[in-house]
């Protein structure tokens, strides 16, 4: 019985991770539109990078929102989106 419980837990954890990955990517793609619409490349203020956001820079944020999100999109477009969607 314990083995079945662990196997069920394993499947549950895999599904949760797939959902989190899917949602994180969706959020990053949404942030691309906001970045462009509000021209954050030139309008983000220094104050935005204070406190808990220090020492992050606009370049750091842009790299994740665009380069990393686009790389993930490329991976998803090769069939991995289907793999994730099966677990959603």
C-alpha cells in the first residue's frame, strides 16, 4: 500500500510541477506585452530595483522575460507543450 501511495504522490507532484511551469511561462509571455506597451526598457526607474529587487537590473529582468521565455517557447513548440498539457 505504501508503494501505491508514493506512486500516487509522485504523479501528483509531477502534475503540480507541470502546472507551475506552464503558468510561469504564460506569465512571462504576458509580461513581454506589458514590457513593450509600457516601454520598460527605457522607463523602469531605479526605485523599481530597490529593496527586495536589489541587485537585479533591467537587463536581468529583460533577459528572463524575453530571452529565457522565448527559449522555453521554442522548446514547447517542438512538442513539449503537449507533454505538459497532458498533465495539466
